[in-house]
C-alpha cells in the first residue's frame, strides 16, 4: 500500500516508489477471463451442491484501492457465493485475512469506516501522547527528518510511516482467532504472500501469527518497515506475486474468483521527473507478474476488476466510494458468478461455519515485555492500563501499545496473548530502532524579504537515550549560520517514582549563542547594529506530568555581552560594550496539548517562567523577570483559528545598549523588520486563520492558506507601557509543514511599518 500524503521526505524517492508499487502491483489490464454464463436460477439441489466446485478467492494488492475488495465481498454475499479458500497480497491479504478470520463484509465495512487513517499512516504516535521532552523537540526541529548513529555508522530509518497504528488495528481485528496456529484452521483456509527481501523469492504465509502475517504482506518498501519472521526479512508481496492465482490452485481451488484493483501503467505525462520515471519503472516491472497470473485463469474462472478511475492508492479517506465501486463490479459480474451460487439453506450453513468465535475476555496471568535490548520498558509499566489479574481489554492493550511507542525508542510496538496453563499472558513485543540509540535530526532556518536582508541557519540536534537504566539522556543542539548557537543538556531521572513519565529528574544544561541586533529610529531606519553574546548555565529539579507537561525549578547563571558593530550618524546612545552577569532561581511550567507543533488544528499550549536574583557587572542590582505565553487552536472542518498571546516583564535597570527582547518580522509583528522593536517589556497578540487546502503537496503534512492580524509593542521602561501604544501588523500567506520545518510565502503590511514580501523556512 502507499500514501498519497507522504509525511516524511527522508525517503522521498522511496515513497514515490511505494506509490507505484501500491498502484502498479495490482495494475493488470485485460478483460474478464470468464466464459461463464448467467443461469435463470441456480441449481441448488442436493446433487448439485454435492458436486459444487471448490471456489478460491484471490485478492490483489493496491493500497487504498484494495478497499474495493470489501464491496466485491458484499456482492458475493448477496449472490450467495460461498468461498472455500482465500489468498491475497498486500491490501488484498488484509481484507482477505479478515474475511477468512470470520468477519463478514458488512463487519469489515463498519470497522473501516471508523478508522482514522491519518493516525494509521502517521510518522509517529499522536503528539498529545508524547512526553514533554519529545514535544519540546518539535519546537526546536521538525520530528520528521530523523536518522541515527550506531557502531560508528550513519543509519537512515527503514520507513516513512511508524506502522504502530496499522499493527494495532490488525491485532484487534484478529484477536478472536489468535489461537489458530495454522491458517488452515481459520473459518476459511487462508494464505498471504510476502517477499523475501534478501533473495527476492516469494514467501507463502500459512501459519503463525495472523496479524503479523497480514502486516508482513503489506510492508511496502520505504513506507512500512519490513518484518523479520522466522529469520527472513519480509517485504510487500506485490513485488513477486500481486495476484496469486497459482497459490489458490495449489490450495485445491477448482474455480478462481480473482479481484484485481490496480491502476494501469502511467502515460507520457508521468515521465517528466525522476520520481515519475521511477514510479513508471516499478509499474512496468510489477505489471509483468500480474500478467503472468492472469494467464493462469481458465474458462469458468471469474475476473472482477472494479472501475476505480479518479481514485488512487492513497485515497484512504474515501472508503465509502471504494466499497461502492467494488460492490458495483461484483454485481456486474453476477451472470458469470451465477453457476457458483448455492441455495439459501446451504449458504446459511456456510455462513455459520464462517463466523469467528466470540472473544471471551479472561483474566491475565502476567504482563511482560520482550524484544528490546537498549531500553527499560518496565519504567513505563505503571502507566499501562493492562494489569495481571484483570480481564483482558483489547482497547486498553491497544492504548498501552501506543504509550510504549510514544517513547520514540521503538521501530515497532505490538502485543500478543500467549497461552498459559491457567490463562493467557499479555506480552508487549518491542523492537528497538536500528538507527539508535544516537539520534540525529536536521533542520533549516531561512528568511528573506527579497531585498538586501536574509538569514540562514543550519540546525543539527543530537540525542543519546538510555545512558543508564534509569533513563538518562544527553541532548545537544548546534546552529551554524546567521545566529550560531551551541546547547547541551544531561537529563537524569531520580527513580523517586516507578513511572518514567512521573519521576522527578535533575537536569544540568548550558547554552551559548550570538545574535545580531539592530536599533531603529522613529522613522524605521536602522541607526546601529550590535552583537549580543549570551551564555547560560543551569541546573534544574523537575517533574513531568505524564503526557501533559512539565515543571522545573532551578538555579541559572546568565552572562550577556553586548557590543556595537556599526553606529550610524543618527545614533545617540551608549557606545561602550556592556557585560552583565545574572544569578538566581528560575521556575518554568509548561502544559502542551497541541496536536501539532506547526499549523496546529486543535489543543492548547501554556508556558510560564519566572526568575529573580542578582545582576552584576555593568549594573549591580536585583532583577526580576516574568514571561508567559499561550496558544489555542480551534478548527471547524478545514478551517482553523489560532490565537496566541505573549507577555514579558523584565526589570533590567540601567541603560542597556539595546533591549533584551525584540519584536518584528513575519508573524512577530508582520510589516515591521525583524527586531525593529526592542525593549525589556513586551505585549504581543496574534490571531491567525488558515485552511488546509484540498490539494496536497508532495513531501509535506499539508498545504495551507491563511492570514494573520497582530498587535504588540516593546518598551524599555515599564512606565511607558500602554495599550494605546500597541502597533498593528498583518499578513496573508501560503504555508506548508515540511520535513525541515514550516515553509511560508507571505505578503506583510503594517500601518506604521511597510508592505513587504517574505519567504520563510523555520519557526517565525
């Protein structure tokens, strides 16, 4: 299967290749290979039923197009076509496997209608389920572009999609038949096809864990990571046999009903890029194995090919449309299927045998973890809902799996129920990311107003997790460019609580940076340029609030050195460099419930910080500082209203060369130059509307159009603060959430500023 909305550009070419695989694997052309004719009424006599041929159902791969299989199944049920064996590949394996496990077509349709496909195909667990440490990283760098360092080698992720959502679904759907070790013992005998990624040989999955088999058959290269099963690395079966007609014959099928949901090879218009050429190449190659399968169809077999024009392999949000077209194709094949229909009583008996056994919850004998070699998942066990001695709850087990996956340490998180003498044990299967435990992320800041002003920063983050059994982490950040910065933090849980997400911690950290600041006269002309070097070192005692937020209390030492670089003729302030040192306690509290750090569509984020202490150097005095900010996102359909408010009060004293804080620039008082307003006290408010456009853009989470209205100002002395002194700015923009951060192209304007055009990559 594949995605129409790829969320990672780590494997952009791989994703395009996967798109071709998902659509091209099932891309057979040709007419129905059936010579059957319609009968006025099926012969349902005992003799006819006794000699009814063994019917095999073959379902092809095809990504979202495979959802049409459900409609075909509904049509087969309506015509009382009883199936004897089922085989499938990729999405066909999933639909076929669920049907073979005892789910009816209507049950499958009902379940698929409830699926949130954006979560199933997400690059990771939903942001609200992350710890605050992981959420904070989203505000530093995009979470998409992650790679790692292991054994001295640079390693890339194996897939663009986490896969946890899909695995959780398959696990829940197949629970009623979890004890069937052979797929011959399912309500309908079943086989799935996968590919041995080392040898290229087809692998027929006939026993073991059904959920794992279905997931293995759908391991699209570059999208889902391959599955290791019995020592073999398994990828999507469509690579070798997307329409496994011959496999159905081997299982004794005398008549084959083959359902092909692929798209044809693309036309010339698809060949205008490297991505298009790669996709076309895969289409051509995979078409060949489909054609070989079609050649195996015999007179009396039935080929059903739903008309899916206008629907592609990534349209998972159009479940109803796919099912409707599949049902229409199944109904159109009624004349060819008529000879396979059985009487009402015989079909009722078949349906009863086909029904899956009821899921009877029983008390768990134990809850454990297997697979991980570098982490200590028992530190998260107190947060899990599943407990030994309590009845098994599939919903709780699925939520627990997501909690474990939210740590960001695992390539795969799944669970299994293992039989015991006195019941069943719940075991969470965890597979460490092969590119850890050193994780690296890249980012980019780029801003230009298409005049002489531009900024550029290359950002790199490093994180080493699980330095100790307690969960110690070492995190580093480096910026190279206009605003160089280096930061490091050592974070150590204290084991005061059993749960890692509720344990007190101690953090030692340091940061140095340089920023170039301008000072502007009343006419908006730059009158001076300064370099400000800032160094900070601190130690915090803190506690996370599970997945809500975090509190820190610590001691901080700040050092600021500000020196003039260029003084204009109109500048009349101090000309000597100033050095100050500040030392004192600091309290920081954050509660972050945004669904996305960039272009959020729901949730809120609240942050507050207060510091007090002694300032020494250029000024010798007591200082105090308070700052708070809040963001609220509300959505209706595709439209989102994002409200942001920020307030800062800092008693700096003396006569600094330039204020500690600045305003100005895109979405920081649009229409004014970056840093045009400076002071020690800041008020700022912004209301932003944006709408997610229907047309998706490759390599992004979404493409947005929006506008903002902003008001704010910065004052050196608190006596000058006045709401009547607020300045107003505005913008209209196109934006995208990309793998390197948000991207904007905007038009800005302010009544006391200017009209401008900006291009921006990074956080405004």
